[in-house]
């Protein structure tokens, strides 16, 4: 049985990814810093004292790993709080660096393991009042590219999936109707990207079907980032 370790599996995107992999017959293990109701959950904090190495070792090695954890906030250059900026960097970047380092050193990745990082289209383009979020997501580009270079000698593939605004209750809560209309009207799809669009992409990148894609950043936004209707 194929095994995947998902960080942030209790979040909206992470939970959807979990469901798809379970539907496909994979054994899913969720690791996070807070408790989850998932039957295969491990409390794991790579930046703290709770590493849960014994639990990881008893569950792994893993054929795939997905990082779907992270933090978000609204700020800009006028009101940025440096402490909060550092916390976002820890959650969105350093968490991945340290946890991957642990998985490698503890030999918890199976041969030819495939790794997927959930980033955001806002790593490449900017929007108002998202300074710290855009900064930390942009940093993931250097992380994935460097990791892809280093991991190649062991046959590991690593890529990033960049969702746009997704059709979730949180998106509808956080964006005004006129903002949602701008996004849905940006392409002729006339809709927001769906959770399925993200989960299906992660599944492909983490499956045996992916034989040579690594160091890539693939948008799951219905073309919003690069398409304009004029």
C-alpha cells in the first residue's frame, strides 16, 4: 500500500487532499501541531520539542509527502508587525525546511518519493494588504528549487501547487462580492477554482504517473494568473 504523509491535513485544502488519496487506496497519515480527529494523526512540531519520531518511524517510510499547512494574515508595508511577519515565515517556510530535513535524516522517505508543497499564486503576483503572506509564499520558490536540486541525487521529486482563490466558505467570507466577480470574470470559466482542482493536481504529482516533473510551480487557478479578457 502506498503511504502519504500530509502536514496540515485538517485544514480545508489538506482535508480534501486526504480524502482523495484515501479514495485512491493510499494510507494517509496526518501530522500537525494541533490535534485532529483523523484516525491516523500524529502530533508533530518540527520547530518545537514534540517531534513524535517514534510514531513517524512506525508509520513510514512514506511514498509521498504533502505540505498543506501554513498561516495567513492581512498587512501592508504601512502597518506590518515584524513579530507576526516572522511567525508567518516560520509557519509557511521554516516548518517545511525543518520537517523535510527530519524526514531525510531519519530515512523516512521511500525510494523515489514524491513531494508536494501547497503554495499560492500570490508567490508570483501581489495583491493589496498581503505583504507578509506574499513574502513567505515567494520564499517557497527558492525552497522548492533548491530542494529539487539537492534531492535529485536520491531520486526524489518535489514540486509546488499554487492555488488561486478557491470556491470555499472562507473565500466567500473573506472576499467581497465585487472582488469575487473580478476573479470569476477574469476567465471564461466564470467560476472559482475548486478544491478538486488542487487535490487532483497534488495526486498526480505524488503518484507513480509523475516520472520526471520536479522543481516546478503549477498554478491551479483556471488561468487567472496569466489570462486576461479585454
